[in-house]
C-alpha cells in the first residue's frame, strides 16, 4: 500500500474516532475546515482499499466505512 496524504490520514482518523463508520454528510462537515475535495479523497482511499461505500463516488447519503 502506498503512503497516505495528510487529507487521507485525517479522514481515516475521523472514521476511527467515530467507530469506523460515518455518513458522507457528517464526514464532509468534519473536513470542511481542513480541506476541500472530500469525494475525490474518498475515491482514492477506496481505490487503496482503506474505505468502502456504495458506488464509485459517494453521495450525500452514503455510509463511509473504514476497512480493517
């Protein structure tokens, strides 16, 4: 697995702090003060097999789950 960016690490940390699952909208709110482009970052994390969610790009109602 490749190294993670600061943004990717931030998202993983937030998921860990919330039991490994967050709704996309909640995650977006947690990240909005730090950076933009949460959907793109989640897509990269899914490609690296760190997270899972339905579809290619998460929608507002998507559940983002940390893979362990």
